[in-house]
């Protein structure tokens, strides 16, 4: 089997599996907020994990808030920054057309509450229009409550100029949150060097346990309590912490730190894979081809061949990819990300996403190339009838 849907969810990392087996066998188990010895031992383990995560992510331990993942983190950040801002005259949210639905729907929620959402346009290569962003901030100086533009796109793998965005937001005194869900664990990242005010992480994207994650905040005191409870996580997120899950975040991030040199080999193989495909099928389109992208992501389309049909062909060979292009009664539906990039339906309905991870053998690209070639040749003949 070849699993090529790491952008959707990464398999549990081998180091995490090994850690959990030993951890579950040996314990201890307790409430990390209890004052007895076992509770304090569990708390120490979780705080050690927080410290380890902070070293790898380039931040301080006190800038990390453990939670259930990026979706919760997005809601928490929006809630904290937007509550009461209408009374202050800050009624504008700046975002982009390539955001994950967790951001899009949260922004829509606050739009219904009276905020104005300004969507920064996207260039055809999948990178936001930086000049348009600066103009928006300049024209609305003093009115922007939050800028929310992702760091790396979950479909195209295109990496945004998040550090430069942070600089321009600082110039216009606008807080910036970047959804780093797809970036962390797949590319180098330092929260301190990024200049961002807020970032998020989901454990299942990096090989940790599902239902784990964190917020990174330059100043945690700017967050408001989101889940009311017993004062856990500095009184910002009530509820007994998922300490085992939080420990796996540190293990998975450490795996990335120890193996990040594999990124270059993975990227080189991906580039070769894409080059061979374009040579064999000149009409194919690679989304974000000329933009900075994650080493492990390819978003590709053969115009005229439906992506779901390609997905089915590959799955018949035990190769698992995804497509964000949906279909109802054979009518093409192009994803909002591709629409923001100006991609038409003939191309948009043909996309498949191939995303691997650091633990994936680079030889998988050869097998995917062969299977994808067979799929395109077979479906191309059917299409020609």
C-alpha cells in the first residue's frame, strides 16, 4: 500500500508508536492537576513536552497552549481578538481566498455579527497578492481587528510569505494569525523568527495522536478563556489535559527535527516526478508550479479527465490520494482555492493531490508515476470516444 494523503492526515509516526507502547505499559496515569505525587509526575511529563515543543518551534514554553487541534485554535484566536472590537471601531477581518474551511466559516460567523471581511486576492501561482494586502492595510489602518492568512496551503502546498506578511502587519499595527497547520512538520519554522502573533498546529498532521494540537501566541494573555472549566492551561482552556496526546506532540516534532534533512531528497524526487509527468503528458497542469511549495505536495490535473476517476484508478492499485474536486450529476465543482487562483472548471475538476511525508520512501514516487501514467492513458482513451 502507498499512502499519499499526508496533507489530510499523517499516519502515526513510528517514534510515537514506540513511545506510546512503552508509556502505556509503564505509566504513570493521573490527573496532571492533582497535587499528589502521581499527579505532579504526570504534570511534569506534560510540561517537559511543552518545553521540548517550544525548543523545536522556536518559542517559549509560556507561548504554547495545548488544545485539540487547529480548528479549535482558529476559533479560540478569532474569539479572543474579535470580542468587543466592534465597540473599539475595529471591524475589519483581512483574510484570503485560499484559507481552510475552518477559517472561512469562522470568518463568516463573525461577518454575521457585524464584522467586515476583506479577502486578499490570490495570484495564479497560488501566492497571495502582497501588494493588495499592503494596500488593504494602508487604506484601513486602525480598523483591522485581525489579519488571517495561512502559511502553507493544504491543497496546492504553496508556501506564503508569512514572515513578510507579519512585517507589513506590524507596520500598520494589525495583529496577524497564520494557519501553520500544513507548514509545521513539513518545512522549517521558527515562531519567533516568523514575527507572527499567533499560529496553530494539529497533531494528526505531523504523526502525533489525533485530537491534539496547540496555539502559539506571542502573548498568551491576549487570549480569552475559550472553554470555561477548572483553570487548566493558564485558565484559558478548561478541562483535564490530554497529557498523553500532548506528549506525542513532542515526540512527533522531535522526529521531524531529527529527520528534516530528508526534505531535500523528498523535494528532489518530487521535482523529478513532476518533470517526468509533464514530459509524458504535456497537457497536465501542476498547481503552484512556479511558487515555493512544500517538499512533499503535488496538486496535479489532466484537463478533461475527472480527478475522482483518477483517484479510483489509483485506489484499485492500493495507492491512496485525494481530490478536493467534488462532482454532482457529472457537473464539475472546482474548489474555492483553485477558483481564487483563477483555475477554470476543465482543469479544476481534474485535480488529484499527492502528499507524502518524511517517513515515506522516495521510491514511492516511481510507483505513483507508473500507476498515474496507466490511469491517464486508460481514462484518456475513454475520454476520446
